[in-house]
């Protein structure tokens, strides 16, 4: 489904012109195909243009639609809002989870209304969603959660006292601070944590004695060995529901590893998913992932991993343009021979240079020009040619290379080539040539 009910009715009414037939079918791989047949090329062109506009849709590009806001479309509330807006506006909204693009299909005024409503709904959902501030990470102090508790209290009483309108929760096992409140309040809390991080880092540099770099590494190694026996390397607490990784044998809390996988899915910043034990960094095995997350989340994890791989390769790879298709292809070098990518999942053929439909025997530049204006190449070809004219009945372009001035178009019209008069039969056309032009051919 790529068009709304009202739009579909408009197209169907257009298809019921005399001499027009259509066939709407679903292929074995789930793709819908619409085949149009008419007795005149102009009719096909007139039918094709509104369909192409509908199929193109409108991509939403709005400054308020951050990645966090767009990803809310995968939540229950996001789906409910999307379906409600579709029903209210009579549009179809397509969310591509691979490219994180949102497209709206329908009438122009309906698409504009749907875009406004969707942006408003997602930004409202984002404001209601708590701000999650991670208290652990590669560039964060290892004892940041401990310092947060020391600075604001065990239950964050100091933070709540300073900002009574804000609701905060500290998830110690996940090293995560959740903040509910207005956008300004969330930014203020985020700023306070940033100041704390800066302060902790500066104090660590001041307290580090000169010439003790090697000693500090030895001390860290001893602490890590003790930690491996007594606590989870992620939450630094006593291991609960222990889970041993197959790749390296290190022990973690089961919930901590699940959170690590889910965090990688959300942020697209934790790949490859590796053991967080200091000095290990061995990737998780598939058998570990299957025990930690459900099959559905495992699929989402693979999607996020693939997307991170594509983004990290600086344009060397691209996703298949079919929405939600997980296939990727290698982009052809500018000086390489143009070859098609045939998707094994959805069977489309893509040019690996310009990323449009594969176009043998045409350059990428010529095909792009044709896509923007299908008539441009035809107009360029016929420019200056006296033996090329349009049928007065259907508009089909005809090139006359030889013969008399009676020309029969593919639409069935009989045309006088000299004056483009239109007749229903060859007898009428020849009669006109005798009376009006006194000849069947041009007299030089």
C-alpha cells in the first residue's frame, strides 16, 4: 500500500478512460506490480505521471526529528500515533528502519498536514520520554556513579532539592540516570553531570603522582583481577544471575549483558559487541547472543550492527533502496565499469554508481535527466528534424522516413503528413490529399 484511499479512487477513475486497462498483482516476493495498457502512448504518459508522483512521496526533513525522535516510531505509542495520523489525513506513512527515513504518500495538502502532525506527536513523545544519562563509557571516569552518589546523595536528594520539578532515578546496576521533566530541566541536569565529569577528571590528574604511570597500571591490573572474582565488571556490584561468556570465560550479571546489547541497538555505538572486562575486548559469540536476547531483538541487533558497518565505511557500501530491505551492495568506483546489483531479497536491479534503477546502454547522467524529465531526451532527439511530428489525436511522436503523406498512427488515426489533418479511415485521408494537396507525396 503506497497510496491513500482517496488517492487510489482518483487513480482508478483515471484508469477507466476509453481504451485503458490495468492489472494490479502481487508477486511471489511480496512486491505489488501495476501494469497499464492503452491504445495511445500519450494516455500512458498521462497515467504514469500522477502514479510516479504518488510513488515518490515526500521525505520528511525536519530539524526537530532527531534520531531519538524517529526511533520512537518503533515504540507502541509511536505506532499508535502513526496509524491515527494516517487515518485522519488519508495518507500512508512509511518508516524505513534501515535509513531512518520517513516518507509520506498522498495528496500534497494531506502530506503537509500529516508531516506537521507527525513531527508534533514525536516531539511530544520525546519530551515525555525520560532523558537517559549513562554513567559509564569509554571516555567517562570509571567511578562516575560512585562520585554521583557522593555528590548528590544515595537517593539523589541533593539533585531533587535543587530542582524540585524534576523526577530522577538512579539505576545502579545499569549505571544509568533517568530524568523526567521539561526540555530545559533535562538540559540543566545534563549540564550538572557534565560539570561533575570534568571535576572528577581534573581531580584524577591532580592526584596522579609524577613517575607513577607504570605503578598505576600494575595497581589497575591487581584491582581488575580482584574485581573479576568478586564483582561484575560492568556494574561493579556483586554478580547477580551470573552469565559466563563462551568467547573468553569472563563472568557478568546476566542483566548487565542484556543491557549492553540493548544499548548497542539504541545508540548504534557499541559494535562490535565485546567483553567489557578490562584488556579483553573479545567479541560475543552467536551462542551468547541467543541466550541473552529474544529472536526478535537478535534480529534488531543484527540490523543495527549492519547499519553501523555501512555507516563506518565512508560510502563504500549502501543499503538496497527498497524500504526495510537488509541487503547491502558495494558502491562502484567513479572510473569502474557500471554493473548492476541484483538484490537477492527483493530482486530489484540497481546501478551501483548512481543508485537508481539499472539502465543498460544509458549513462548515469542521461538516465538522471530522463528521470527528472522523461520528455527531455525525446525533445533533444527531435530538435531540428522536419520529418518528426506528433499525432494530432494522441500526441505520439512519429518519424516519417519515406513513403506518401498518408500516415497511420498506432492509436488508429489516419493523418495527413502535410497539414496534420486527422481522419478515421485511409479512404478519407487519401480523399483529403487529392482535394487539398493534389498529390499523395510532397512535390519538390
